C-alpha cells in the first residue's frame, strides 16, 4: 500500500462550524454536499492549423515545442508523397479548445527560423473525419517503387483520358466566363492538341501566303501539282514575257535616223550631177 492510498483510506475528520450554536445546521449542509453526484467536466478538443513551418522542423520538434501550451492528443504534418519532405504546414489537436485558442493567438505571426508562423483555430465543423488518419504511425521515407509509381511513364490510354479531362474542364471554364459576361479568349489546352494532317489533294491547293486573296504559284508548288496530277493534265501556267529594254529602242531609232540621212545625201548628189551636165 502506497502513501497516497493510505491517506485516502483514512476517515475524514468531521467539520465544525465556527459558531457552536449553528453546528447542527452546518453538519446538515455538509451531508447534503457529500450526497451530490460529482459530474466530471468534459473538455472539448480544439484543432489548430500551423503554417509557414521552417525547414528542418518535423513531428518530434513540433510536438516538443507545442507541448508547453498543453496536452497534445494528435498531430499531423503534411508531407509529399513523392519525396517525403515537409509541405510546411501541420494540424495539431489539443485536449481543450480554450488552450487551442490561446495557442492560435500566441503563435500567429510569430517569427521562427526567418519565417512568420501562421496559426489559427479550425472550427469543429470544418475538421474532416480523416484529417488525423495515420498520424500515430512512424514516418518512413518513400521507397523507390513508391516514387516510381508517381513518376512513371503513362500509357497512351491514360494520356488520352487525362487530355479529355483537361479539355472538359477548360470548356466548363469558358462557359462560366461567358455566363458572367467576361469576354476573354485564351489558347488553353485546345491549342496544344495536334491537328489532323491534311491529305495530298488538300496540300496542293494551299497557298503560301494565307492573307492574300489569290494563291501564289511558286515553282515548288507547280512541281508538286504536276507530280500529283500526272503528265496528262495541261499546265495552265501564265508566263509573262519581260518588257523590251529602253536602250534597245533608242538604238533602233538611231539606226533609222542614220538610214534616212544617207538616203537624203544620195538624192542631193544625183541632182548636182544633172545640173553640171546641162
């Protein structure tokens, strides 16, 4: 039998009133108090959110620091599934909601490791039932198969499924913007989807300059049309001859003037001979 049990087993001393004349009434009140049932006070637990946790602080360090405020029932530090590193925020559950409020007021905007800690109370209706699932398990760094599962090369079917999901989300977003009267156009995922290749006949009729009204016929396009259409089709290409050179025209005019001058000199010499004979 320990010392605490021996003191509890001893009968309690009777209480006496200060005024001996009121001792009878005082004893009655004492008996009434003893007969009352002792109802244990139930404490409502409180959950707080702790954000902007500095690097290098994990479950043991966080628990040992926040235990100075009160008893911690559960705690969960959010980690990455691929690397196992901390995401920088955690949830802590205290045995009393009043303690949680004091912690949130004290630690909010508290400078720790060159970071301002963000801390606030999470309302009971917003605490998810699976928030602290697996919080008591000892953390183990992800092995190579777990990392490969998230970084694996996806199959064609999985890529098509992901593409369809992204396109449907984008279409819903465009509808919501149009419903709110927002005229905003963006390329999105639809512009990244490769279009179907045009057939050979369609390629032959494509113009080099899409802004022009009429297509431009270059030698490469004409050769491609001839090879696809065959040798039986007649080439309807319009060939424009070059304009004659201006210097060539001047030479012709000079030659014509020279001839006319020689003819005039010949006529003058014949008339002079006739006059001498006469």
